[in-house]
């Protein structure tokens, strides 16, 4: 079987990836639509995901994002799995039914 088609350059693939992630230019879309499209946002600190949204959404209102959180339309969730020795204060949380 012979296949013909366009072979993308590394730059073209990178640009397509950035466009798909809304990182080439800001979009004028609702926050929930952007987060859904991205299948969530990841951040290393509590507030850096706001920067991720601001980088993607034209005219982002951080207060509106805060309202989406308090209204339950967006949720903050995390799953960290560090070694117990790094956080001895959390060692028995799971055993006690804490999350």
C-alpha cells in the first residue's frame, strides 16, 4: 500500500501543538470552554494556573474565574504522590481516611 500526503516539518508540528493549546494567540472564548478544550490546567503553585489562563484568553477577568471556582463550575484538584519521608506529617493521612 502506498501512502501519499504532506510531511510536516518539526516547526509546523510545534506550531500546530501551540495552536491546539491556545498558546499562539489569545482566544475570545469562555473560561470553561478553554479549560474543557485543554482537559484541565496544570500548575506548580496555587496561582500560576491563572497565568496559564491569562496567556490563552483575551481580556481574562480573574474575579470571574474566582466566581467559577466558588460556584463549582471549575474545581481545583490535585494528586501528589511524594515519598512519605518527604512529608512525614502526611504519612498516616490515607490510613485515617483523609485525602
